[in-house]
């Protein structure tokens, strides 16, 4: 299945690997989604961090509905996966821009000297959450004290950052490494497990009474499905990036207006997706994509102050091995400004 089965945010090694990589645009089957009948169309490759799934439904709709073509673009989606490097194709120009699963990945890349910046964010918050049961509820970070928390090793730094943000000593709770199975919670081995709220199938084992503590409610800001490009692309190819973002924004607006039809389009292109599961999941996807801020300033926006806060917290836990990046080096609002009149204002 192409839904993200790894519910964590990739670790530092995953983010920065790629000295030797194979760039395979057709890694997940169908990657070319737009017609090639226009000789004037500009070829654009989008490199994704993970397999095409519900988090990219608006992008898929943009291709299926001809929004890229209307912008004069011939767009190819290059999916990622567990052995795929996201950064190198973008840096070498084999892809015009990319998408990270989480904003922390961009910060780590920039701190390591990679010249890339965020220019839009698809999800207003990370879909990462802690799940517990009513018999021992964890509704706040303080509720973790004295509990055993099961977390994937690649997401341990996120928990460290959350505890630091909330002034909680890590020794006041027990932290256990787990895989991607949610059964340690249902069998009582741990008091909470972690995972992506969009992974409906994996979470179904917990049951309908589960208690969700979303990352946004822990006090640690984070954006997800982050679109990024190189400094050079932002400086010299802004028009292309703006055209692509306009098309993607229209795809998300169409998805918001026609969620069931959007799911059907996505499953048509990527039949690995389960129609019934994705229909259950799309309301959650839309709740992550739109909020009061997008109602005011449009889909895709982000707050530079939140990025600065992320940098500060991750720096304090020693996540940046070569020193923290400057916040102004990590983002650009140029493409958002260029598309301000075209991105949908939906709350």
C-alpha cells in the first residue's frame, strides 16, 4: 500500500543521505501525470520525500484536472520511499523542487550546508501524534510523566524537543523503542504510541476510543508536506515555481470542494491506494491543510516565527551537528507573494 507506513519523521541520516543515489522517476509506477502535447510546456519534475499518498491528493488532482497544463507546465511526479534521497535531485537540477514530509528535514539540510529553502507548506501542522487509551489518558505532555512512551527511534529527537519545550526531565518517564505496529498500546506494554494521524488503517487497531495528542498541542511548532527549492531556483526560476504552486493550490481547492471525487481521482492514478480507507481519511487531510490562517492568507502559507522557534528548540537538544542555520536562510516568501491572489483562502 502506498499510504505512509512509517509514521515517524526521518532521522538525520535519512535526511542527509544521497552522496550516491539513483534518480528513478518511475519508482512508484505512474509518475507522469500531465499531457505532453504542448511543445511550449516547461518540463518540471517534483521530487517527493515519500510514496504518493493522501498527503499529495491536491497535487494529484492538479495534474488530473489539467491545472499544471493550464500554467504551461509539463509536470512529472517523482515519488520517494524508504531508500530514496529527496535532496540530491533538487540540488543537481534533476528536479525543479521537492517536498519534505516535515519542516525539520529542511532545517537539518540547511544546517549541513545544503542551499535549499521552504517556499510553501501543504500541511499547517505535522500529522504526528501520541495515542493513548481512556484507561490511562495522555492529553497533555505533562501526562507523560511516569508513563512508558513507545516511539520509533527515528522520531526520538522529536520527543526530546517536546520535553525540552515543556520543561520536562526525560528521566521522569520511560522511553521505549517500538516499530510501526500499534499493538504495544493495546496490549498494555506502553502507555502511548506514536504515528501519523493520516495512517487510518494502522490506527484502526487501537479502536475508536483512542486519545490523540497532536504535535501542535505539545507546544512544538512544525509544518508538514513542505515544498522546497534551491536558492538558485528561487532567484532565477521563480516564475516556474509560482506557476507550479498556483496549479497545486487550485488542486487543493478542488479537493476541498469535491473530496470524494478527489479521492477517486487519486486512486485511479495510484491503484495501490485503498478507496474505502482514503474516503475515511480525506476529512483529516483537509483539516491539516486548511485553518483560520489559510482562510486569511491562502493555502500554503507558513509563519517564519514558527520556523525560528523550531530552530531554537532543535539547537538546544543538539540536533544541528554543524551549528544551527540562520532562520532567514531556511525560507523564502517570494513564491507565496507572487501567488497571493491565486491561492485559495479557505478556513
